[in-house]
């Protein structure tokens, strides 16, 4: 699985509209940023520090097909980038990403 962290308003928009071009950084970069299980905690700490009311969404990379590219980022680590809108039907599961003591608490089995 690969993971996308949404702010509540972004998640609500995906649910309401059925698709999203992503967060402001996604729009700026021209693709939707995802993280792997190995990188999602670092992504949360770097880009969502102290942010509450987040949603962690899981997608099957195989189901995203050729629109998903693994590209080097953050010190050469490969990250998945989706070069199309993300559809609600692409999300296979999602969870609230709680914040406790300044750290995000991930669901069991994610990390």
C-alpha cells in the first residue's frame, strides 16, 4: 500500500466531489504526493507537524497503473507520485491520524 495524508477539508472535498487534484503542494508540483509505509511517518513529521484532524488514506499502487511513478526525492529515497486526479474509488481504506504529544499515531500494521 501507499499512503496519502489529507487535512480534513481536503478529505471532505475528495468525498464530496469524488476526486481531487490534491493539496496546494500537489497542485504546485503537478502530481499527487504519496508516501510508502517506510516514509509516511517522516512525511507526517516534516509536513504535518502539530496538525490535528488528519486522515490517512491507503491506495493500492498496482491499481493506479501507469499514472503512478516512483521518483527520487528526500535524499534519493523513491516516493510514489500520481500524475492524474485521485479518485475516491482509488482509496481502499482510511483512518483518522490522531495527534498525541506532538506525534501522529498511526494505525496498527501501517509502519
